[in-house]
DNA sequence: CTGAAAGCGCTTACAG
DNA sequence: CTGAAAGCGCTTACAG
């Protein structure tokens, strides 16, 4: 059968208490006794049952990560940052996605009640901010990787959306563009508002107007990027550049422009947002506002782990990591 | 404090045993008693502690998923299929990546000993087949999503690599190409051998030779696709088409061809493998051999869950899901 | 149909 | 420095 702490105790001729002490390094144990116990542990290949430890301690060094979907490049990058940090700290990572909507959330909430994990890192699934906040109020340690610019009143990690968009605007103006077409993300996202404000703000400062006709509502998909460009072309809306609120829609824009015979960047310059891995390999490679996705995941995990370690109380103030402007051929300098 | 089964029992004026019975639907319970217990459970908002249940039952309805990296599109798709299936079955999903090499594997193995999960689904991290096999022999329920064509002697889910590659070859020949350049994946992967055999087999059948000079070793990265094409062009190796062993390297090939002024598909037709989401948005869109990634993840999860449910013994025979040939403009019909 | 008691495998006061 | 015992919150024979 399975080797238990009792087996180790018996073999080492000590009590389970002593074994537990050398296991956890708590309390004084005679050096020789400890060595003997360690030898037995090695010989028997003993590993404490995580279930038993969890029950006894009331915590199991496990974090949950809740994400809307796993097939978005952005999410994969953040998740990798989280996984690296969590694993390095010796924590487990329980993954939850929300593909089944209400059902999924109910299941997740019930796992919270079941105390299946010590804390949760979340990339907010659509319309769950309220339930997240509720869970947080009920005492669940929570850190949000805020891709929506929600500025929730619980801990979060975000990026400088307005500044990043401002850099994009300045770059376009500096290279002589005067009529950018903006493809936004979903309008109710805070990050979309921020990117809009940051971008248009620079234009206004420099005396360039941004008519509403050149601000098109997208939804962060490749498809929407195509559609917006096709429509603008059909309607004859004049534009000499595109600022898409993410790289996926920028990719769609590149496609539609090419299909319509517009050259990038000669006729139209294109800038995206995120710098997902494929951004360097679109045709032409995409100038974009890099979000430090990996680092955001790492920061979220680190805050949570430090909190659980008792070092740092979890404060609501967001950790804001800076964007970085990446120039490639779709909008050269 | 936390509501426990004892609280429910007291409030419903029954024993913990009875509460447990209505919770798990095992054993006969008087209908009225059961209703009363359920009412109390609802009123108190009681949810059983997963830690306690796990310890008592010796299993916690949790699966582990071990992956090499989370930032490859292929992995994201498979993982989504796994997550959907696992969640729908009410299981938890513990995620492990292997970014820290040996250390990671040691940690994973120790989690196995700790009985932190009931079974594991794995996309094999480099060079771990041996340890996986060992864990499986020691009784760990294991299903591998076999992207390497390893044909291990434990349960796995794979795809028809040879047939898929054969379809690609037939398509190129049918459209008049006679000199394909092959960009392989790592040579020691079984899937690479299979794709090579399947592809070259069709060529041979139709009397077309495939000289070694037109078989270049790649490593599944975008970069390798670029490098191979650049080198072939420099060395003056003649080719009228490219068969890349995955979409990422095909993307690199498209890039290098364009940079060199070769038109796709007019001068060179390009076919990839996988059909990751961006394949439809490369320039031009990529003709490719689709792997049913989502379905592979789902199948792996389903086999594991059925096994754990006691329905099906886990057999070594691989589940093989068919590839599908997807024609887009990089190699039209 | 129902309950008392043992057991799952640890940790942690408490006592010495 | 060390150990006996209680406790974590469930499930499961066993007995009635």
C-alpha cells in the first residue's frame, strides 16, 4: 500500500509528530534524529498526501486561474507567466474556463465554497465582475489580470492603455499621417475607452480632428478588422492609417486592405495593440503597442503568493505595468 | 465559521451519515428526511469541503494536464478541448507546464506521489516519454495526446499523420507541382517520419523523385521556415512548392518567399500542417492539413473520465482521429 | 431507513 | 527535544 507518515515514524522509531516536524522544518528536532528520519523518508520514497496535508492545514498551496478562453494568444501568454511563477513557488494551478457560461460560473463558485484552492487569479470572463467582487468580499483572495480596464476595487494587474495608444498616435502623426481610422474593441471595456482617449488626446493636442466616422466599433476578432475596413472602403471614408485596438483585428485589417489593393504601409499604415507572437509575422509585420502579457501574469501570481505567504496584504491598488511601442514595417518610423 | 456536515446534521436532526447519503445519493433514505436535509443544505449554503471528501474517498475528481508550453497555438486548442470536457464532467483540472525542465518534472512526479490528482493527460514535454511510461506502470492513469507519433505502449490519442501528408502530396501533384521542398519538424519525432513517409510515398507512386536536397530539417518554429527557404534560395535549389510540417514553419516560409520576391502560389505553392487559427489569415491564407486539436483534447479527457468512472478500462490502443485537408489560396486546387 | 464509530493521513496545541 | 491525543471534515462498513 501507500507509504504514510506512520510507516516513516515506525521505521525511524519516532512519533508521527517528529516526522511531521522534520518534514516541515518547524520546532526543534535533534540533528541526529532528523537525519535518521530523513534517511527513512528517502528509503521509503515517502511523499506526504496532499489531500491529508490540505485537510489538516486548511490550505493546499493551490491557486485557481479563471480565464474566458484558452485559444486567444493573449490569454496563453498571460497564463504562461502565471504558470511559471506558480510552479516555481511550489503551488498547484487549477484551471477554470467559462465556456459553458452560467453553469461554468456556478461550478466555479461552488469550488470556492468547497475551498478547493487558496486564492484565484482571474482574467475576467464576460459579465462576471460582479460575482468576482462578491467572492472577494466574502474573503476569497483574488487578483485580476485586468484586460478590460475595469479598475475594480480589488487587487489587479493592468497596463498603461492610454499611454500606449498615445504613443501610437504620436508615431502616426510624426510619420505624416493625418487621418487614422480607429477599430475599437467592445465599447464597454475600460481599456477601449482608455485607448481611445489616449489616442485622440494626442491628435487633439496637435490640432488633428478625429471625426466619428473614422471610429469603428470592433470586438477584438480578426473578422471585425476585415469588416470595418471593407465597409470604410465601400463607403468611401478617407483614411491614411489604422489604429486597431488589438493585433487580431489589425490582422483582419491588413487582410482587407490587401484584398482591396491598398498597400501597407505606402497607402495605409497599420498599428495594432498587444504584440502577440504572430504580430511579427503578419504581412507586413505589425507595428504595435506591446502589452507585457507574460509579466502581467507573473505579477498577478506573485502578488497572490506573497499575500498567501503572509508577507503582503492584498491591496486594491492596481499594479500597472508599462506598454512598449514596437515599430515594424506596417507603420515604419 | 465554515458550515460543515455536522452543522447540517444538527439542523436537520439526523446523523452525519444520513446527510452524507443524501449528498451522494447512495443508500436508501426516507424521502421526507431527504427533503428536510436538502432544505437545510440550501438554507445554510453548505458545500462539502473538497479536501475532506478527497481524503475520505481517496480521490478528488481532479485531472492533471501536463504540457510543454502554453504559448503554442496547437497546445491552446488541445487544452481548450480538455478543459471543456473535464469541466462538463465536474472534474477539476490541474495544470503543469515544464518550463523549468528537470525541476518541473521532479515537482510533477512528486505531485503524483502526493496523489494530488486521479489521472493525468499529457502532451509530452521533450524527453519525458520514459518517465511518463514509468508513472503509468506504477499505476497512474495516463492518456497522452500524441503530437509526436511516439506510439507509446500506454493510452494515447493521435491523428493520421501519414494520410494527411499524403493528401498534401496528391494535391500538389494534381495542381501540376513536381518539385516540392519539405520543411520537416524535429527528425526524431514519429509524426515527422509519418508525414515524410506519407508525402514521399505518394510522390514515388506517381513517379516523382524527392531528392534529399529538397528535404530540410526544421524544428516547428516560424524562424526555421524562414531560414530553410532563404538557404534554398541562396543555394539555388529549384522548387515549385513547399510542404511544411506545421503551420508555424509554413508561415516563416511564406515570409521568406515574399521577402525574396517569389509569388505564392504563382511561383511557389505552400502547404502547412495543423490548421491553427491564424492559418486562415496568413498572406496568402494557408492550405493546410487540419489536425482536430480540440477533438483530440476532448477524446483524451473523455477516455480518462470514462476510465475513472469505472466504465472503460484504459487500453493502450491509440485513438486515432482523422486529419482533414483544407484548401486555401497558398496552394489552390 | 438510520446512526455510532472507525478511518482517511496529516498538523498542532499541550504536556513533559 | 519528543510524544500522545485531538482535530481537520468527510465516507463507509457494520449493526440495528
